[in-house]
C-alpha cells in the first residue's frame, strides 16, 4: 500500500472511532437510563415498558356526581390536564346523541386543553372521553375500536352498558 492510501485509511479509522464514541456516549432515548461500565448493572438498568395507566389505577382520581336521565351513577375523573380542565366547567347538563352505536356524545361549552395528554388508550365501555377535533364529550357504552391521540380519556362512569347506551341527558357536578 502506498503512503497516500495509508493516510486515507488512518483518517477513515479515526473518523469511525470518533463516530462510535459519540454514538456510545449519546443517549437519544428519553426513557432509558445511561449504560454503566459493568455489563451486569447495564442489564439491571434496562428500562421496561410501563403498564398503561387506566383511570381505576390512579391514586388521584376525583369523584364527581353524575346523573344519567335523572338517576345517579358512580363516576370519577382521572388526574390528566384535560380532566382537570373539564372539572373547571362543572356543573354541566348536556343532551346526549348516539354516535356509531358505540358512544353517546354532546358538545361542550368550550374546548379543553390537550397539553400533557397521556399515551392514547382504546376507550372501554363506561369511559368518559374528550374528542379534541370536535371539542365534544363522549360517553362510551361499548369498547372503542382503537386508541387515538385525538381522544383523551377523562374518567369513568360505573353503570351497565344498557343504561349508558340509552342515556339522553347527563348531568355532571363536582362531588362535595
């Protein structure tokens, strides 16, 4: 090999070493901890996926008073920014309409915040949710088809699906 080829090879090796060093020292994953020098401690620090938080898993749920067609049901709001914003609208009385034989919907007096929204979750029967593109409240009486970043779960109503499906009016108040 001639001298010019050796110099080019040395520059390439140096560049590759620098790139590998930068890549090894840079952690672009916000959830993963930095690796340590020991292989066993690196294995112990490997992040695990957190279980999705459901309204019933939260310690900071807020009880609310809900009536469906004048009959009380147990309900809670979760501690998301959108749910706290929704609580600021209470008391509310809204007429419900059926939507896609899955949920009852009503327009809210104003849009809710969507900042700090949790990871999308597929709605379950009994979930009270906010659909951001339309600015409406949704009360699911059947499980929703899939998770959507536009649908924010606000809380949950404990009532049987027939009662949820047939509800024409919902009144929501802060619990005393």
